[in-house]
């Protein structure tokens, strides 16, 4: 669990650095962003190869080695990441320990499709075997990449617990900042507190998690960043929100509002170069996601019939 938490955080750190987002996001937020990189990597590879334990282990060590090679002198940064990984691990273990093992949705199509990803490249027409395979989320690809020689098959169950833990820690960090402010009456402050209450009351059971809760968590995180930077024209914020919106869409297609909001923030003041690494990455994610949908179901968005081709 600790290694997986560390892996996610450094993946996000490397991704943010690659697309040249220079804002001072926290280590926890880098961890949330790590899901986007791993989702893109696993989806892209699965077009040509199954995500076997061997391939996933190679990806794991490539990202770990690249991080340490580029940050070997950044001792303070490495310490922060290790400490955050430790807290994430402890919280994730507590989160999982109070769960039960009965997860009907997962056994019907989450785990079976994850197993297909681990054993096969993308299978054209797989939704004909069972319609549920057409509703697959990016979470199944992220789960699949955690099956490696370190985690074993149980690794596919870890990402969901880490999502909860990272977002929980993020909200605690933000609430701590709020308590140090003189003015509490801000909409952002209310939103963070309400999100924390909602997370603890409605999404505190691991056995309830399927594809919906991870999408909801990322949606709440997107809205927090959007509200906090509503009047900002900083290019890095626009890239950050656009990537989050795109990722949320691949988690749950009905969460299309972030896509609309991210378009709106670009239209508010178009003085920046629209074509950049951030927007290009968004287009790449959407291209591969729609291509995958067409291959497995014949639809851009399954099961919307107007997007399908017999």
C-alpha cells in the first residue's frame, strides 16, 4: 500500500512537471493528478498489449527511476512525498479494514473487465458479450495497471482506497488553512467544509465504491479548484482544470459539466496560447477514449444510440 501511494504521488508529480504546470499544488494534489497519467498510460498501451504484471512492473520502475533521477537533490521534496505517502497508506488501511467483501457491481463487470485488460489488448465488440462492458470507466484501466509483481492481483483493489485517502487529506489541509484565516465567510470555505461532511457521511464505506464515487470525488475536487480560482486567468490553472475535466468525463460520462466549465474559463479571456501541452494532452485522452469506445461497442458514448454505428 505504501509503495502504491508513493507511486501515485510521484506519477502526478512527474506528469505536472511534464506538462509544465508551475503552480504550487500540494503533494496530495499531485497524488490525485497521478491517476490521470496512469489512466492515459494504461489506456494507450492496452491498444497494442495486455497490461500484464510484467508490463505494469516495467512501467512502475520507469516512473520511479525517472522521479529519483530528476529529483535526487530535492531531499525536502522527497521527504514530503514520503510523509504524505505514509499518511495516505495509514488512512487507506483504516478505510479498507472497515469494509465488507460483497461488491456486486464489481463482480459483475468491474473486476471482469479489469481482468480482460490484464490478459488481453482491447477486445473489439466485447460489449456484445455483455452490455455492462460498454459502461467501462477509466478506473478499470487504472486498477489494471496496479496489478504487478509487487502488489499481486490484490493491487487492483488499491486505487479506490487511495483516492478516498488523498481527497480526505486534501480537505483536511484546506480546512486547516481556513481556520487560520480572519474571514471565514467565503463560498470556497463553505464548499470545502460541506465536501468534507459529504465525504465522511456518504462515501466512507469502501464496499460502496464502484465507478460513481471516484468520479464524484474528482468532481468535488474540480469544483474546489474552480471556485478558488474563479477570477484567475493564469494559464497553468486553465491547463490543470481542463485536464481534470477531461479525466472526470472518462470516469463518468454524465459528469460533463466540468468540460463545459473548462471551456468557459478559456473563453473568458483568450489571450493565452490555446495549443499547449495541457490542451494537447486533453485531446489525446479524448481521442483514445472515444476510439476505445468505438472498438468495444460501436458507439462514441455507450449506450447513446445517436453516437452509435451498426
